[in-house]
C-alpha cells in the first residue's frame, strides 16, 4: 500500500543558497540522509530576474520529488522546500539539513495522507 507523505517548509534564513553546484550537493546529501534514491537530477538554476532573484533546485526521486526554491534579494532570505514521497520520511532529518541556511523562522505543513475517497456524480 502506498504511503503519501508531503512536507512543505517555508523558512526565513540568514544564509540563503546562491550557488547552483552547492545546492545540487546539498540536495544529494539530503536525499541520501532521508534514505531516498535519485532517478533524475538534481537540476539547479539561478534566476536573475529582479523581484524573483534566487535559486531553484529540483530532483525526481524514486518515490516522487524534492524541490527547493530560495530567494535572496531581501534579508532575511526565503526558502520554500517541498518533499513529497510515497515512502517513509523522517521529517526531523529534513529540518536538520535546513540548519546549513541559518534559519530564523520555520513554518511547515506535514501531511501523512491515507487513501481518501470522494465520490462524484457523473454528468449526463
């Protein structure tokens, strides 16, 4: 039976990532630490557009995906991290990996969904 675990983190940080290669290495380490397997990526790109300047890194893992977006134009910086898996997930390990960015505040949502069923009427 599939598990559905989704961790969404929004963090204000003092040290937002800015280097593409460094965030790729960070993502690889995170994925290893949470016991996941990479299928594609990680891929990272820095966006220079004013008002949206920052770094994005995405990875397809065997059980779904991981994406991190970091904006560095303002202080503190902002990170949004999305970890979705159909496997086991130790969210504390993910929070530990965030320490590299010197978080000042972390808000998160964690869902551990069971199968949810909703019936809809068919339109004639």
